[in-house]
């Protein structure tokens, strides 16, 4: 089903992968904080949240590279569209929190 060169396949991967990645990264930071391995003190108020979301968006590099190697241009385009949309939402969300 997902072995197709379609834009919707890329959009699906481009939206689901960062969502799952963000949840895993947030839980990893909570686990590290519980065991004393990470502390949020001394940073700006939303530093951990902002950084975790950027890392989660950057996870889209993996499916883009896979689609590029398979020459699935339409799927890669779908991942790029999702990445640009998520980056735009990130900028708008955290720019409003800064000011």
C-alpha cells in the first residue's frame, strides 16, 4: 500500500514521523530528568520543547533520503510539503511566544 510514488504517501510519512518522534523525544527528556541526567534549569522557558520539535521535524530527512534513493520524486515532494508546513507552524507558534 505504501510502496507507491504518490504525494499522499510522502505527506503521510512527513506528518506522522515527526509526531511520533516528538512524543518519543519528550518522553526521553522526561525519563532523563527523572533519573537526573537532564535539567531544564538555566535555559529559556520553552527551550526543551522548541528544540524537541525541531529535532522531530528534522526526522523527515530519513524518508526524504529513502525516497530520493528510490527515485520516488512525488513521495519526496510530499515529505517536503509536510516539512515546510510543519516548519512554518513551528515558526509562527514560537515567534508568538517570544514576543
